[in-house]
C-alpha cells in the first residue's frame, strides 16, 4: 500500500498552481476550456502507484491541471491517466542494453514518446529526467513548480519564434508574389 500524499494539497501550493494556470492563459498556451484538474479519486489512484508520499506541489498540479493544460508539454504524456502507466515506459528503458536507469525509490509521473521519463526520487522535491541512450540522470528543477515555470518560459519562447518565422515566411511570400516568382 502506498503512503498517502499531502491531501488536500496545501493552500500555498494551490495558490501557486492557480498563479501558474493564469500565466498559461495569459501566455496563450491554454484557455480556460483547455484546462482541467483531476478528481480526488484520480489523485488517489496516482498516489497509489507511488511508493512514497508525492510532493505537495505535484498533488496541487494534479488537482488544478492534472487532466489537461492546453499545449503545455505537448507530445509528453504527463496528464492523467498517463502517470498510472509511466512506470512501464521507465521499465522499457531500463531493460535496454547499456541503460543505467534504476527504478527503486522513484515515482515516474510521465514520459515523452517513451524514450524520456520524468520522475521524483524518494526524499526529494526535485524533478528528474532520464533519456534512453544518455545514461545520466538530469535534474530539471529543484521543485515541481520551478520546473513548470521553466517549461512555460520555454513554451513562450518557442511560440514567439514560431510567430516570428510565420511572419517572415509570409513577408517573403508576399515579396515573391510581387516579383512574379510565385
């Protein structure tokens, strides 16, 4: 039986996730309709997979954003019900030749297309990452919340680059049309 996480999450953690939710909306990464949290039952199902109490910030994330959060982490499987099966992705990686991923005392909460896994280690609030073929564990953030803010900033930069490239492409097409090349 898994230990019980801090539940409900602390008011401080919930406030921080709400602040993050508003930042997602302000950045255009999500709309109010693109965001959904987990039910208490769904959070309990995730906690039951863990072998140690989950960080409070992660439990708050599940409560507010755990089912979907717009295009945040597009391509990565971290939203419910994915945390229930993330251990399987980690097992698949760990079984590979020359892989050094260890499974004990870790809670795998998500993966990216099966070759990258995101996890917590027992006794640490930090977010870690392991990529198949790259046998070093990397720390992505000192806490779950700090990692989310980093992801948001990167997403905003990518969106900004995409808008810039789109505008440049449209300007080039207009120039080529004016020159009769299109």
